[in-house]
């Protein structure tokens, strides 16, 4: 830690001694000041050799013996180097509030260290009920806690204490003369409020006769923490139903946020997530006492949704291509029609026919694009069935209209009506064909017979429709 060298006075550094000092008198006894200096020097040796826990314990004992604020500063540095952020924050905050004088440089440096340590811990509040003095308050971590064992942290009792602790299990113990020892074990979670030290309410009636106590009452298992991360966002937008089955009943809920945390009894659990248009996912979990476990579930689109997406994209691209091709063909055959000679009339007739073909392609693209929107967005087949009937009607009417125009008039007569008939013919054909393709594809992906199929017979082929 470079900060120990930045504030040498807090570490109690002295000028280097003479390599050959004179021996002390044989009967001279060690003074308290010399004993403190020797202990401080030993703590610095532990720190320089990266034995941070030993250094922290020696500095903390020096502070208890001397009440010198500088040892709280050094104890915090040693605890931070040992990755005991909760204890380091307690020491640094006490130093800033009790030191006789703190320079601006020291305050800025410690504020940065405290902010960094808080990023690695969980802020919570500890509330003490009842008298505060004389009392002693200590924080410890069980030996089997997830964050590992921790040395006791001595706190000054107060009505409300803001703490930042490493995630895991902690035990707060309050000792007051003439009162029973108060203790609570809790899991360090952001925003938690822990109460300690309240007296039980006085009994209004005489207690019933004591029943023989079980010599070995069952211990309450420490709950486990499960954090679920869900995705993707499109599934969360419509809500994801999550069900938990295990040793205790948990109400099913609908989640719309990426993360959800539960406190669950230890044991075997099964989690199932379901969302509209997505395949359900399940996961089997084994949670131990006090265990912190994370689970990431990413739902996938189901078969029907993938089919709708593919149909919408494929028909949309096809419709755009047909529309573009038709527009190019129609635009390239929009010149002046000349019928002065027989050859010119033949060329003019071909131009009208090509323009009609282009407009028919343009209408086909529009019809396919309209069905692409329906096939991509709707879940039921009713809209596609309506488009099938409408497209068939437009196709039949457009074909009859076009045939009457091209057979009963010359190529140059009623060109506008011929082009309108060609456009209507293409629109009906595009809508009918795209709707049939969508219906057949949807039924095939649902493992059902297609609504329209060709079946061989002794007379040829039969068209079978099922709606």
C-alpha cells in the first residue's frame, strides 16, 4: 500500500538507528514508550512482508492500549490490504472523526479509499434498541460464511449505525451489564435494516406450565439467496411467468425486469420460466444454507414465432423485389405510341403489353408485401384466410377484366383500363399466392395437414381445401 509511506508520522516512523548502538544498562527496565515503539515497528515489518492480518491485529491492539488515532489509520490500511473492506471502513471513519488533526491530503485520500471499498461491499443499517451505555457491540462472521472468517469488529453502540459489509453471513452481538446477551445473525444485503437489543414485551398473564423442552431443538436453516437473470428484452416486455417448486411454497409471479432475487430455504428447487412466443425453460437447483447462487436463463423464440418471422421477412423481401422489377419494367415502356405504319403499330402493341406486365409485377409485389405484414404479426390464421379469399377474388376478377380488354379491343384502345386490369390481376395473384404460402407453411410447422393440397385420383388431381 503506497499510502503507508505517504503519511510516515501516522506509522510512527523514526530516523534510522546507529548500526552499532550502545548496549542499555543491565538493570534498565523498558519504558511504556519504548514498548509501544517496538510493537509499532514489529507491525510495520509484518505489513512490509505482506502479513496484513498480523499487522492489522497489532495496530488494533495498539489502539486499544494507547487510544492513539494514528493506529486506527494504520489498522484500516492493513485491513484493506487483507481484503477486509468492512473493518477498514470502520477504522478510517473513526480516524476521520477522532483524530486531533487531519490534513486535507489525508482526508481526500481516505475518502477515495472509503468510496472504493464501498463499491465492494453492501450498505446496510444496524439499529440498537434499549440503553446504549454501558454496552459493547461486536461484529463477527461465522467460520463457514461465504466471505470467509473475519476477526471481530468492535463498534461504538448507537441508535442507528450505517455499515458497509462484505456479502455473506454476519453476527452482531450486544453485551450490556445486567441484561442477557443479545445476538442476531443476518445476511449482508444492500438496504437491509437489522434490529438488535429489544426487550421482550412484559407478560400480562402468568405463563403456562413449562413443557419439557426438547434437549436438541432443531436449528433453523440459514436461507439461501438465488438471483435470476432473464432475457431477452422482447420476452420481458410481455412478461415472463416464473414458478419455483421446492421445500417451501413460493407464489408464481410475472417478471418484467432482468434480475430478481429470492431468499429460499435450502434444498432442491426447480425453476420454470414461460413467456409468450418463446419456448419454456426449466432449471434444477440445489441450494445450500447461506449459499449465494446466480442463474442466467435466456428464452428462445418458439417454432411458431420463428415461422412468422421467417414468413414476414421472406415475403417482404420477395414483394419488394417484384415491386421494384415491375416499376422498372413499367417505367422503361412509357414512351410515345406511334401507329403510323404496320411495323410501328406492332411495336406500340408490344410496348403496351410490356407496360401491362410491369404493372402486373408491381401489383404482385404490393399484394405479397401486404400479406408479409399479416403473416409476420398475427398469430391466428383468420386474417390470412380472409386475404386468401380476397386475393382469389381479385385474381379472378382481374383476369376476366384483362382478357376482355385484350380480346375485344386493339392494343392501343383503352390502354388505361388494360393497365388497371393488369395491376388488379397482379395484386390479386400476389395476395393469393403469398397467403397460400403462409397458411401452408404455418400448418406444416405445427405438424398439421395444410389447408390446401393437391391429391391424386383416377380422374387426375383433386384440389382439397381445409379451413
